[in-house]
């Protein structure tokens, strides 16, 4: 009977050993998969952070270009306004000269008419 009890204990211990052994293997396998998933997520995160950095640099560069273009547009607008003012002044001078020319030409024409008659 004692032999039978020893055999049962050995069988129970063998079953418990097998259960714990396969549990340990399963746990190690699960840990390996979790580690791989962590590494993949970490690599993805690093990649996204690098992309974000590049996008921020590109955004800054584009903002600088936009500011430069706005400044150039303002300068061009100011130059256009100045040119318009000069053009208006020139037109006024031309109008004034035309009027003077007409005034000067009218007496000659009028005096020419009197001499001819």
C-alpha cells in the first residue's frame, strides 16, 4: 500500500511538474511576444517623433517663407502706391502743360485770324 501511495505521489508530482513546466513555457512565450510588440511600438513611436520633427521644421520654414512673401507683397504694394502717386502727379503736370499750351496757342490762332482778314 505504501508503494501504491508513493506511485500516486510520483504521478501527481509528475503531472504538477508538467503543468508548471508548460505554464512556464507559455509564460516565456507570452513575454517574448509582448517584448516584440513593445519593440515594434517603440520603433513606430520613434519614427513618428522623427516625422513630427521634420514636419515642424518644414512648417517653420514655410512660415518664414510666407512672412517673407507677405513682406515682399507689402513692399510691392507700397511701391505701386508710390508709382500711382507719381503717375497722378505727372498726369496733373501734363494736364497743366496742355492747358498752358492751349492758352498759348489760342492767342496765336486768334491773332493769326485777325492779321489774315
